[in-house]
């Protein structure tokens, strides 16, 4: 992929990078399902650019997954579907450096940020929307692309949003199907 004019990149000299997308998703997605449709959800995004001669490559990694149920609210907060910056891929990359730190960068465990689940289609759309904006806009002008994206969103995002909505709309039956606090532990 090429670093577009609308994407800020450090170091600025990098003009292109490789993108690796690994997706493992399992579940049942009937059109009207209002409970959690997935049993397994793991999406890894790895962006890699070559370093200068003899220098390590540059890496950015994102990890999206589905948290396995636990009793109570985990500490720290752990939304059902979430993404984090880094993950094992970044840890493995950093292990290759001789020093224990990178000058000027503080790396802590990333917060787990709630996000609706992905399948392969939505993961590709996510990557394009964030790292190839011009190409993404071109694709979004194609009716077939929009049909594919819409179908994926209906299967995966509708149940997620419906469960969050049920928390505040007072629909007791809908609340029982998928508890909003299981999706997003910050909700009261």
C-alpha cells in the first residue's frame, strides 16, 4: 500500500508499506439474530515498512478479538469485542532490538477499545478506510461494494448495536438476549 497524502507517517520518508491481514471468525449470522453471532473473533493487522540498510523494519500492529466470558467485570475493563494497538506481533518485533527501550516512546499495555466485530470483508474495509482513503472512496461509489459491506454490517453490527440500544430503550426482552454490560463493561 502507498502512504497517501491524507495519512500522516513517521518517519516521513516512508512512502509505501505492506499490509498483512489475518482473520479467524466463526459463528452463526442469520439475518435477524439479536444475540452475539460469533464464537471466535480474531483479526490481526500488521503494517510493515522496510528500514534503512542494516536497520530493522518499521512495524505497526493492531489486534481485534472477542473476549471470552468471565464472571463480573474484568480489571482492566475488557469489552467483548475490542481492538488494541500492538499485541504479540509488536512485542515480538520489539524483542529483536538490542536495547530495552525505544528513545522517546512510552509503550504500556494498550487500552482495549470497544468496537463492533469484523469479518474478512469488514476488516478489509477498515484497513482501506484508515490507510487508503482515496481508494476507499472510489470503492464506496460502487453499488456492489456497498451491497457487500452493508450485508456484512447487518450480520455483525446490527446485533451489537441492537444490544447496546436495548440497554437504554427499556425493552426487557431485548436486554435479556445480549447484555450490554457484556459488550461494553463501561456501561451502567
